[in-house]
C-alpha cells in the first residue's frame, strides 16, 4: 500500500472547473440531504412548545428523514440517468422549496412532522450527494479527492452559516418563518447557479475526464467477484455506519443538550457553529491526506477524535471554551466521514461502477442509522438525560473507525 509523496496541487483543474465546484458546494449546502438535518436542532424545542410533543416525539422525525433519504439516494441515480444532472437538480430544488413551505402547515398530529421530514429528501432526490460528486468527478481527475472534499465542506458551511440564522429567525419570528427562510434559499441561490453554471452532459473537458476514468485499471476484486460479496464492502459500510450514528446523535442533540444545561438557544447554536468550521477543516485535511497516505489509517485517527468531544459534553460543563473545543473535535471527525466513504469505495472497488456502489453503500448505511433518532429520543424520555446517548456515541466513534483498520492493503490496480 504505497503512499503518494507528491504534494503538488494541479491548479489548472481548479481554474477550468471552479464554476462546477461552486455550484456543487451550494448544491450540497441547500440539498435535501443536508439542510433538513443540519438545521433540525433549533426547531426541536419550538415544536415541542407549539404542539405539546415530547422530545422523543420530535427527535423521531429524523428516523423518517433517514428512511426518505435512503429511498431518495436510490432514486437519484434513476433521475440523473433519465433527465440529466441539470434538469434533475433544477426540478429537485423546486421540490425542496415547496416541501419547506409545506412544513409551515403542520398540525398537532405528530405524523405531519414525520411526513414532512420523510418527503423533504424524497422530493429533492436530484440534489443528493451523488449528483454533486458525480458532477465534480467529471471535471476533476488529478485532484479529485481534494475537489470532492471541497464540495462536501457544504455540510460544514450549512452548520456555520445557515443553522445559526435559522436559530435567530426561530427566536425572533417563530418556527414557521424559519421554514420559509429555508424554502427561499434553493429558489434564490441554488436554482440560478444550476441554470447558469451547471453543465448537463459535460463539455469536452468532461468527456476527456470520462475517457480517462474508463481507461483507469480497476481492482481485480471488481472484476472477479460482486462488490457486495466482499468483506471489505461490509467493513466500510459498518465501520462508517457506526461513525454516522455517533455524528447523528451529536448533530441533532448537541444544541438541545446545551439549552437543557442553562445555555441560551442562540448561544448554544453559535457554540455548535464551531462544529461547522472544524467540519470544513476535517474535510479539507482528509481530502488531501487520503491521496497520499493509507486511507483507513487516516480515517482511524480522524474519526476517533469526536469521542473526546462526547466525553467533554458528558461532563455537563457550561464553560464556553470547553464546549467549543468539544464541537470542534466532533466536527473534525464528522467532516471527513463521507470523504472516506467515497474514497474507500472507489479505491477498493474501482471507479467503473462507482455510482452504483456508492449509492448502495449510502442507502445501506442510512438504513442502519434510521432507527438512531428514535432510540436516542426514547432514551432521553426514559432517563430525562443525554448521558446514556453521549456514552453510546463515544463507543460508536471508537468502534467504527477501528473496523476500518481491517480493510487491509489496497487492491493491486495494475491487475485486471
């Protein structure tokens, strides 16, 4: 498993593909996979107060969200094949805006909340990760890992820029206004960028890139046996699924946890906003390092850092500096999990069937996390505390990355 020692970055690719990179970053920020999840925290207590739902009832909405996300990740490939990247992205951006607007019409039946969070990713299937990573993969070859990392910083930018604004709007104007704010973003920002900057079939550069990818040797494992029969596929899936469970637990509960400890809602959202900064740093660092070092080793070091953050939160401190540090540690690990997923799937199974393999991995890992919000919500209702959840998340951040160390050397890409 040789390491690559070339530290140079081919700036020519970024000069030619910067518009594609920017539209993809904005697409991730406002996607049906990111914005509903990363802005969920500020809505929890207002929805409890408005409708009399329990904390567990509200948190269970994330279970329905992930079921919808799992199904939409499979639908995304069909949409792209049927309508093309550009039309799928445009139509789904409109669908997401409509979905957010409908969220303002929730009734006292908690099932309207569940239906809303189930439908948001479904009607925005064309804005899912596969759309933006496929687009970037058409334009970047030499710096594909770094380019993908830059695109996936959109999740951190959402936490840094959108979540605090949602919290402010909720505090000043109510939760309905916050949902309308989220509805406006894909219409006023994402759709114009897609219209003017997003190619549908790709220019000559994309065609050249596609040809280069097709000519790239593939691991023998991809040719000699089905991807899903290999132990490596399930090591990647389970290893990163454990990590995502921990991330999900902290992402949806960190803000309410701090509020319960006496911290003002806007302050809690701002503290956890540091998560977004670390997420960006984590993605950038991982994207650079995994092109040069053994990716499972990098993943182990990076993805175990959130365990320390969970321990800090478990100490129930109200010290702002310690809470910022905890958020940073969680963000560093959380910022890299899907970078590692996309890289590992391609590196161990080749790029020829990357879209299929990654879509199935994403759907399977999402399936395993669907029950997480429900379980964590019920644990809180029974114990009245986040302590049990925090220790479960700590264990997930230790076990998941450790599994990746069993992946072994990269397949010999020179054999076909």
